[in-house]
């Protein structure tokens, strides 16, 4: 092994306290940027995925569902819930000028009782005219969802039997959907007939979900697509004028709240990352300068033994590159260990959709931040090396650095 | 290899550009097989002159010639390599890398450029300088005298033809002082040019030539 590298390794292991402190700083530099960028990207992905999954221009639901946040809880966090309105709203909305398609959705929470295998959100849709869930299912399944079939979100485990029972309806699990980073990952999807069977059974068993609406006339929400050339706001206003117990909201309005939240969180994370970088960079420069000053005699011993200024610089730079290599790797690995398993907890605590980017993006981000931290440490130590080697060794012996 | 200082001068300025110290034009020779000693009070310029001779402090004027080579005409890299091969330096005070072992410290100059060294010479130096029991130990735990002996062994392991020693007996007890001076005498007897800076009266007995310095000039 080259002398410079060999000595750099001995210097690192020989001064363990100092080395650990510098490795921790490098870990902080690299890990903070990697972790921060990963969270921001996951939030942006989550929002984009949420936008895609909403798919409609306008959403109609009972006022209670929209104002209590029940609807958002289902979509964002996958908290099982239910809310209904009378299906007469379908015809009312269909008749409004500018409305192209209206498709109903049904939300039913499974129960922690013998009639259900697991507690989840069940979402019913009409494969005939659905334009929000069906395209998504088509991508993952590509076949017709028959009566008794269910498709599960990516957070739902598929049992060995491939079957789930909800309100005594035996369902065959036919597919698992791709991750969206939203509450929809924790839901189960069924067609209209299947969910009607569940709704009827729940009524017979005694769950009082339909106290205010007849089960056969119940719908949870309407997804509305506006015709080209019509203003979403105008159509939304027109719907609201016609409805009494239900309310229409535009998808953009729903997303803008999340978007604002995401902007705030991204800003805070960005600011934190900048503060950590400025702080770490300053500490690194001060630390390297102090360490080099402290090591003046040590470097002078190398000079009298025949080391050139270039060799001294190579030793110092090798040391910092090796330490930042260890620090960068462990910092990024630690950030990954914290973020990957806890992405769902992050979604719940921030109340925002979180969808981790693909492995290629993560790999590039990992390598990019890792290499950057190595460069920062390398440049910092090179500056210190330049300063110390710019002075005659004789002067170092005479009056220190 | 002979070492010649030819009209070497050096001016040392403070940060406010005020002249703090001046080594006036100095010329002398350190001959092969001889111990040349520079004596004088503290601050007289002895160590400055020695550092210039070692190629570690660029003089304001004049030149240092080692053998046929004018040291300061070489680039830093070439001068460092030349120093590594031809000049053994015993600096003032403690000069070991404390996190390395005694043997690693001694072998520093030869391992630096991957030069082959004589294991017999290494063993002989360790034995003669009383470092045998300490050879595998970390240099951080050595006493001042032991560190000085390590520095001597390090200066000699590459068989240099010029030895520069700055106060080699400073802060040593009489046994260690005698050991160091005897070692330097043996090196000179073997043909090396030894230039020693000291204000140790006992060391004068070992010198073949004594140069006295005062106020930055030889008198």
C-alpha cells in the first residue's frame, strides 16, 4: 500500500477520538442532505400520486364527510371510515351543464368482529363508468374485477389462502396495487355488486351504518369529470347550488391544502439542511485547522524525514477522504435506515402523502450526497494542507504554525 | 559527502514587517568523517543555520551545497527526496509520531519512499541505543531521552552521509548524553559529515571543529 494511505490509516486509528468526531461530522453532512432530499422527494411524489389517484375534477360528498376530515383521513392516512348520502345526487349532478361523467364510490369500514378477517377500508366502485380507480387497476391487473373479487392496496398482506372475508362475504384476492404513498394503499377495492352484498350483510348483522340512508340508495362520494371548455369552478358552484346535504369540492382545492403543507415542510427541511451544512462546514474548517495546528510537530517530523509538501498534502487529504468515506456511508445508511421503515409513520405524523422514489433515484441521491461530502471534506483539508505546507518547516520549528 | 554553506544569510521579519532577526552572510564546511560543532548562546542563529543546511528554511541569500548538489536549486520534491536519501536530521525536542511504534518511527524515512534497508543495521541501532525492549511499543509512552534515541536511530537507518543534530543532548541525563555523543562520534568515524548545534560544554570534547556564533554571525 502507498505510504501516504498507509500512514493516513494509522493516523486515523491512532487518534480515535479526533477521528470519530470528524467521521460524525461527515456523517451529519452527508446524511442530512440525503435524508432531507429523500423526504422532500417522497412528499412531492406522494402529492403527485395523490393527484393522480383522485383523478376527478370535482368530488361530491356529504358536508359532514368533507368538513370533519373523514374523507381526507381515508385518502391520506387510510383510517377506515364511512359516510353516505342518498344516490339521488347522482342524477342531480349528471343533469348539470358541463358535467361529462359522474361515477359513485362506496366506502365501508370492515369491522373488528367475527364477520371480517381484518380491519380495513373497503372501497366500492363501478367498473362500467369509473374513471379514477379503474385505470389504476387496469395497469396492475388488466382484467375485469368480477363479483366476489377484491384487489388490495400495497400495504395489505395477501393471506396464503388468497381469500378475505368481509361481512361474511368470501372474497378472492386477485391482485395487489402499486404503492401510492397515500391512505389508498391500506384499502381493499371491490366492484359494486360485491360491496352491495357487504353493505346488506352489515345491515343484517346489526351494524348501524345506514341509519340515515337506505342501504340500497347509499353512495359515499361522486367523482365528477368536467367537459372540456367548462370551468371547474363554475361547475362546482352550479353543483353546490343544487345540492343541500352534500357539497362539491374541486380536486385542486383539496390538493392545494396538501401542497401548501408540503411547501412548508419542504421549506423547513431545506432550511434545516442548509443550517446543518453551514454549521458542519464551518466546524470542519475550524476542526481541520485546529488539528493541523496541533499536528505541526508531527508534520515537521515527516518533513525532516524527507516528505515533500505534496506528500504531506496527500497524507492530510487521504485522511479526510477516508474519514468522510466512512462518515458519508454511515450517515447515508443511517438516514436510509430511519426513513425507509418509517415512511408510513412520517405520512401519519405529517398528514401528507409520502411515496418513496424509485431505487435508481435513491441510488443516485445516495451516491451524489456521499461524493459531495467527500469533496467538501477533501477541499477543506486541502485548504489546511495548502496553508501548512506554504510555510518553511524551519519556521514551524521556530514558531509553530 | 561534504556540506558547504556559502555566504548564507537569512532575515526573519515580524508580521508588521519589522526585522526580528538576521543571520548575516555565513560560510563554513562540514567535512566528511568529522564532527563540526556550532556553539553559541540561545538566539544566536544556530538552529536557523542548521534548518537552512537541512533544506528546511529557504535562505534570503547564499547557497547550501551537499556533495555536488545545490540544495535550494532543487524543487521541493527533489530536495525532499535528496534529504531523505542523504541527510539524517536529529531535531530539537521530542520528535516522534506518538501513535506509531518505536520501530515504525525509526523506519519512517525508508518506508516513505519504499527504500530497502538493512535489517542488521536496524537491529544494531535498536540494540546500541537501548531500544530493544521498546521496539514494539507505542512511541507515545516514551521518556524524553528514549524519544531522542528514537530520533537518532531514525536519522541513521537510511545510512545518510550527512547528519544534522540540533541540541541532541538537550534535557538528557549524563548517561543518555554520553550514549548520544558516542553514537554521533561513531557515525563520523564511519565517514559521515556530522554538523551539531549545541551549547553543551561536554559535547565540545567530541568535536573536530568548533564554530562559534553570536548575534547571527560566526565569530
